[in-house]
């Protein structure tokens, strides 16, 4: 019913968090393999990895765009789409949800918002991509003004801003800033990589930061 922007497989240690809302045939105890998707309509959906049945639909607390585009009779694709969902091991059974708006959310799989990550220096911006350190201590978020914010996951505060992030992660297209398409974190080292799929680039670039 809507475009899917991201998809990941997650093993949840406690299947009982879905309670009595499980689809028929879904186990209610022990670990559970689920598929988590983020969609252009601003929702995060959790699916049973074995039966492909929907377990839960979570609506992120973001404003609905006044310029939403209608697709068919029921589907509404908002510009505030969810482009990134990151599973965390700490706190357990939580995830980072990042829509194309000026904030990111730490949420439980029941849909509860546990923490909000936003910038103090500017409000009129949109988050484009995100990554979490393997320790789950740092959240890296690239914005449409070309900067990358480094959030302390526990306090929710911005600890550092990389001002030239988009400029260094793209080959440039004149005076305008290329949008960042993705951020990745090295699994064992304190390094992140950023890249852009912007069509205005001369060539594709992957830039590593320490």
C-alpha cells in the first residue's frame, strides 16, 4: 500500500511483546524472527519472519504533509516518510526510527516513544540518513543542510557537528549541496562512511570519517 524505504531482519528475544494482537499462527513465547520495514507513508511495520503476516503497524509522531500525494483510494504517501529503522541491542527490543523531518526517535516495538533526538542550533531541517555505533552509544544523522550531527544516545544531546559532511561525501555540483543518501558505521572501528546518490554528481564518492 506504500513504498518501502528500508527493510531489516531482526531476532527479538521476547515474542510476548506483541500480546494478543499477533496474527494467527504466530508464536507468543521465546525468540521471534521479524521483518521490520519503514515506509513512505510514515509508518513502521513489523512482520512475522516465518509466516509473513503483519504483527504491528507503528505510526511515527510526525506531522502529516499538506502536500501528500494520493495513490489510489486508500494509500497516502507523505513527504515525511520513514527512511531509516535501526535495531538496537541496548536498550533491548528498541529501535531508532528516522523520518524525513527534523527529529529522530528511540522507540519500542510496541510503538512507545522513549526519546527524541533533535537539533538545538536549527529547527528548519530534514534528516536524510542515519547510523548507530555498534556500542549503541552514538547516533549519526545527516541533514539536508549538509551537516552530520553526532548524538549521545543516552542524553539525546548533540555532542558534535561535522559541518562539511555532505561536501566531503559527494563530488559536488556547483554551489548547491548534494543530499546524503546513506551513512554506514564500521562494525569494529570508530569509523563512519557517507555517500550520496544525487544525480547532480560528477561521480560517486564514499568518504570515511574517524
